[in-house]
C-alpha cells in the first residue's frame, strides 16, 4: 500500500470517528476514535487499561512528564496542562492536528 493511500485511510477513519485495526509488524493495534470509548479508556478508574512502561529512549526523548509518568506526578502534570485538555479545544483541533501529525510524520 502506498504512503499516500495509507495516510488517506488513516485520516479518514480518525476524523469520521471509526475505530479500526492496524498492524505494527506482527502486533495488532486497535485504534479507538469514538469519544465515549476514549473517555472510558482515559478515565481508567478501575485500572483496566494499564499504561505501558515507556522504553528508556522514550523517557530520554520526552522526559518524566505527563506522557511517561503515573500516580501523583502524573496528577500534578495533568493539573498544569488542564487547559489543553478542555473539550472545546480538543474538538476543534483534533482532526486538523491529526492531519498535521500524519503529514509531519510522513506515515
């Protein structure tokens, strides 16, 4: 599959809210785009969706911030970044941001 076709499929599925399965080598990845399912996963009150331990190179790249931390440190970072997670901001910028990410990443 060409990179252009893959980008089109990925962007279309993401912006229309369709969940889809993609393969990363031999490992399947379920991409969730439905807002209610995303809320359930991100809330994770029962710890049903554990955060994967970040490899060392990811911690070196991103530091010990919101993406890689857990517990009290994550809560502190989350409070600092709260305005970025406001529903209105996410709704307006989600498709544009994803399309920009795909172009920059050249997936």
